[in-house]
């Protein structure tokens, strides 16, 4: 079926982008960073037979990078969450505070499942 609204959108903009909400929680790792860590880890596994010590050093480096990216992403999310409620009036609507609590719970549960 022909969608006239979709057909009139500029080619550089994905259809419905303005109306679309994220379908799940924000990823903890940036896409490029995650891919690079996985590439390094795969390379370590594939080169282990020929150079076991170097492969282990590369795997350790990939692990360290993943940890650093995770800490950075969690720090950013914590700052964003805290900014949403910390400096608010003490009489802030409890519904707004409940949203912040839910966000803390969700990110903590994601960490515990990892």
C-alpha cells in the first residue's frame, strides 16, 4: 500500500523517525565500541594457536576496554538520572520521583543479569 506521508520524507531521514521511541533500554556500550571489543576478542581467539601469550594479552586488553566503556556509560547514565531529580523542589510530584526510581531499578537489574 502506498504511504504518501512516508514517500514525502527526505531520503536522509528514516521514516517515522520523529515519532519513533526507543524500543528498549539504552545500550550500555556504544555500537562502535562494542564491535571493536568483539573484533579484538575474536582476533585473540583466532590467533591463540600460533601465539598464545599475545592472544591472551589481546584478550585482556579487550576485557579492559569493555570494562572502561561500561564504567563510562554507567557514569553518564547515573549523571543523567541524578540531574533529573536531585535539584528539584522538595515538593516535586511523587510520580516524577517514581519514574527516576524505576529507571534506577531497571539499570541495576540489567547489571545484575549481566
